[in-house]
């Protein structure tokens, strides 16, 4: 017996998980060493241990180590008074046959080969104190496997997509499915009905199966039924899959105990909790004929690159040898949106496809209820998925839980560690439904202003779907699963229909070709050409290396590869670039230096050009809905991230002879106002309407559907006033207008290149320099989460905030210049004047939306060639 060492016990589930993970890794390594020995008795066990699930010897060691660790921890949690060792745990599990018992028996039988590591694990588990165990049993322990796996192997946890589902979420899903079983499918006992078979495709430690058992027993007992009989039926009708050995073993044991405690007579093969990959080719028992099938749970999700062909299993690849097509083909988009297809290669989408096939594409009725990321609700790459869901289902209910912690419209997530928005979807297929009509889609959303706790309380208190406020989503086969623009807003013309050519901004994929001064770019270019390792200094990507020739961004002529240049090759053309909103920098405008520099924008760049930038595929948040610039914008110009095809030029050509305005729109305005309206005036009008915070504040709910719309007034006087203020704002934001001094002054000059900046009491401190007065409104000015002044300063510190792409980024200015001081003052003055204009804009905007407006249907639709980038 390995000697026990008394040590301070861990207190929280995170501490327990961390210690247990370390001991589990040591046990895994000991198992790998033992199995590799030719004389090992464990080697024989590895050959017998569920080879389909565990694979080779390394996978066997991984699975067995996790199961032993999880088994000991579970035994300690349930029997705090007992001695924590495998022999005793085996005795206590004797009445619950299954993988936990087999793993612990294997540890006991082969202790001689893994004794030291096993003894350390037992000692660690024994050190967990009783008061800590009580807290873990009451709540913290529910998160345990997620925390354990993160501490054990974060990569494995990410790949598994293992996240604990809060009990309140499970409750809401149970309520929804039980109600629809009774109301729509004639099963008043819900999960307890003999004809209902339920599958959880990724059960983890058994949260959903246990909730289903509890709900079924409650329903049958409330109706005076036999709990033991119900439990026995559930042993046959409740199916759960799990691909990870540790949580599978725990789920198997927990479900077994729950059913036995209710008096169930279990099948000879035990409960139907199986260690298997749901996405693999199904076996003979996969489809239960002639029953109501329910698939529910919280499947894993993890975006996969297209090259990872082993992901998605039978769902993604089918079985060509048997002539079985890939079911994922039903979700794949057509060529028009194929560029978005990468979003579909996500585990949650594979599970959605499997769940739909299993529950709703066999004979008879079915239900599917999953909580997953919500990207499929409106994303363009998911159009075919939405079409298939509408074709297979008769009705679909969406409970949008929000939870975007990364985008411009941030809200609390019901999951602790997930930063992307999620939703609950409940899909119904009736027997004999009309497949020629798309399913009805009903949508509701928990408010973005709610905290995580408030959202969970709302879900935990749900007693019926009818308590929620539902709206109908559009009926189009591929339309989003969210309601369209409602009321008058939905009639306004879309911004992209007034200005039909939109483009993505320039994307270098490296940061060194962008800098605050031309001189710094010259130094970096020389350093690149003289670097011992030019490729490393360049920081290439798989698609873009120094060996690749380029093209001139302005005339399309060929350029030699960077690898072929001599050390004294001339510096490429230096141009201003609109890096972020109100943040202009300089760049090396050379097609060899960036992966996607958008030549069409450079060819259209001229002295009269102006661009609007916005978000067209993400919701907008506080601040103006559009921003303007006079230089070619970066991909993320608008708010520093989430860039898309949100760059809208005023002109399609450098000479400003071809306006980017849909043909016929200006004619309609001319006839309506009895005067000529120019493209510049319409552009300024739109900037006056959309380029202020009042637009987003007034239309926050409407703007949840990406892509702003324009209230186009029929009142010529209002149109002129709005265009005039918009023109002034355009002059400010493009830095083309003669700028009047604002309030701020440089009180103390900046000396050395600053390392940090701060703001307090209307004083902006930059290194050893000071600027005042700077109002809180100027300091806090933002564009969908991008703080304009702090963002500008962050890029001009000695060590700028953000990623670096190569050693060339380390080349920085040695001192702060007078030019930088002047640029900072101008930025502060522009923001100050913008705030004053925003008050005027908000007043005019209110008058416009209260008056008579032009609807989008009254305007001509853009032709295909108008949406295409200009030909050269």
C-alpha cells in the first residue's frame, strides 16, 4: 500500500479539479508506461477495453485514468465518511455495475503496475475535507467536470466542447418538450409516456437524462401512476451517448442509481448510456420505429477548419462504400453564399443535423430541443440549414438567450465561460404535416439588459411556453429565424440599396506595414530588406509569402517577389490609411505586403472620394451607426473588429465621375423636391441621419437585425437641413474641413515616447505631457464599443496595445513629435465638435421619422452590375 500523506485539503471545486487533474495526468502516464511493457497484464486489458471508443494504447490510458479519477471523486462526494481507496469504492459500487466499477476494479487488480500514481490520487481525494464536500454537493460540483477537464487538458476540453448546462436551462427545455408532447403529440404524461423515446446525443455526466427521469417520475406519480413501472420503461426508452470516458462512466452510474432508486427493473445490458461517438455511422438500434422520438441536450461546439476531414464523422462524410450520402449536404449553401460555408463546420451544426435526422426524419412524429450557439438564426452561411429545418419541421420555437461577450451588442451569457451568443430551439414535426409549406417559426428573446442571474431566474421559473412573448419570423424558406424589421422601420430603404457597391476594407494580416509616420515605415522597409531571415521579418501566411509576386495596387502592373529584391530596393509608395474611426495612419501601399489589400478600393481612391463604414452582418451598439473617412479603410475601421463588407464608397472611380448610387434614385429625389439632388448631397443626408448616437438609441431593437436602414424624408427642407449638418460632419471626420480650435490645449508638452496615458478630472495625461480641458463626453466618445480617444492613444505608445506580427514591429519612434501633438489636439477638437453636431442631428432625425417618408419599395432595386466592384 502506498503510504498516505496528510496534506491540507482543497476547498473549492476549482481547487479539487486542479489537484485531481495533476494526479490524473500522473496516473495516465503511469498507465501508458505500464501498457508499453511487453509483460504487462494491463496490455491484455487494453486490448479488451472498448476498442471502438478508446482506440489505441494511448487512448486507453487516457480513458482509464479519467474514469478512475472521476470514480474516486464521485465516491468521495457520495460517501464522505468512507476511506478513499479503490477497493472500498469498488465495494460501494458493487450494486451498480458499469464502467466506473470496471475501471476501479482494473485499478485494484493491477495496482502493482501503477501503485505510486494511484496512491497519490487516492491521497489527494482523501484530503478533500467534509465541509468542502458539502459545498460541492450543493452546487459547485455541478461544474466539476468542466473545471477538471480544463485543468487536465484545456485543448481536450475545447475539442470536446464540454460546458456545464445550468439547471435552469435544463428546466426550461424540459418544460418546453413536456408541453409540446402533451399539447401537440397526444402524450399527456410527457417523458413518462410509453411511446416516447428520448436521446441525449452528448450527455456529459448525465444532467439531461437525470432531469428527464425526475420529470417523468413526477408526472406519473402526480397522475397516480406506478413510479417503478415508469422507471423500468425509462431504462428502455432513455438513451444517452457520450464520447469522453470520464463523464460517460459518471453518467452511467448516476442514471443507473436514479432508476434503481425508483424501483426500476433494468435490462440485462444495463441502462442505455453508451460510450460512443454520436456522429459515427448509426447501429441497428439507432432508430426506434413507430414511436415519438425526442432529441434534447446541449451538444458540444467547436469550429473546425475545412482541412480537418476526420471531424463530423458519418454526418459530414457519409459512407461512400455503402452508398450512403453525407447528411451535412442538406445544410451546405449554394455558390452564392459558399464563402460563408466555413461557419457550418462546427460540431454543434453536425449535432443539429444528427438530431434532426434521428428525431424528425423517420416515420412518425418527433421533437428536437437543443441549446446551441445562435449563429444559425440569421447568418448568411446557414441559409440552407434554415431551409432544411423549415422543410422537415412543422413549427420551431426560438428562445434567444443572447450572451455575446465579444461583439458590439454585448449581453450576459447563461453559461459561465462561453462568450458567443446562444439560444434554445424547440422543433416539432407532426405526423402527416404539410411538407410543401415552410415551418412556422416563433421567436422570443431575453432582454440584453438582463444579468446572467436574471436570465437564469427567468428560465428556472418558466412553467409554459405560453408565458413568453412570441413574434413570428419571416416565412421565406431561407429567411432568418428572427422577426424582420417591424413597423415603419421595416419599410425604410436599406443603406446598401441606396449605395449598391459595398466592399471589405484592406487587410494586411500583419501590422508592421502600418505606422504613425512615413519615416518609421521607411526604417521598417530597410530593416526587412537587410534582415538575415527576410521571411521571418515579413511574417508570411500560408497564402502569402515573400516568394509570391504581387501586383501594383493602382495600375495592376506586376511586381517582383520580395525575396528577389536587393537590400537597396526603393521604398514602396506610402499612403494614408483610415485605420480606425477618426484614426489615420500611414501604410506601405504595396500589393506584396498584405494578403487582401482590396485593389478595387485603391483604384477608386481619389481626392473627392469618401467612404462610409459600418457593420452589415453584426448588430450595432452605442454611438454613430456609420463613420466616414477619406482614405482607404482597414477591414476593421469602423470599431476595431467584426469587419465585413461594410465599406461604402461614394464614387466608383478615381475621377469621381461614376457615383455609387442606385440608378434612378437621384431622379426620384429630383422629381420629389423639384430640384437637382447630387450624389454628394444624398451621401451627406445619410451621414446626417445615421452618423450620430441618437439613431442607434432610437432603433436599438430594430438594429438587432444587421444592416441599417435610412429614413428618407419627403420634406425638402428637412432633407436640406439634414444634408447640411451631414456635410459638416463629413468634413470633420475626413479631416478635410478647416478645423476651428476646440477647448483642449497642450498644457505640458510630451517629451519622450510615452509608455502610458490616463484621464482624470478633465485632464488627459500622455506620458509626461498634459492636455486640458478634455470633457468626459469627449474622453468617452465611442463607436459600437470602440473608445475613440483611448484607441488612438493606444496605438501611439512606446509599446502599442495589441498583437505584434514580426520583429519589425519593435521599431518604434524614439520621441513624441509636434505633429503627433497637433494630431491629438485635432482629434479632441473633432470629437468635441461632433458631439455638438450630434445634438442637432438628433433633433432633425426626430422630425424626419415623425414625418412622411419614402418606402424602399418606391425606389428602384440595384442591378447586379451596380453591386459588383468597378471594372478596370
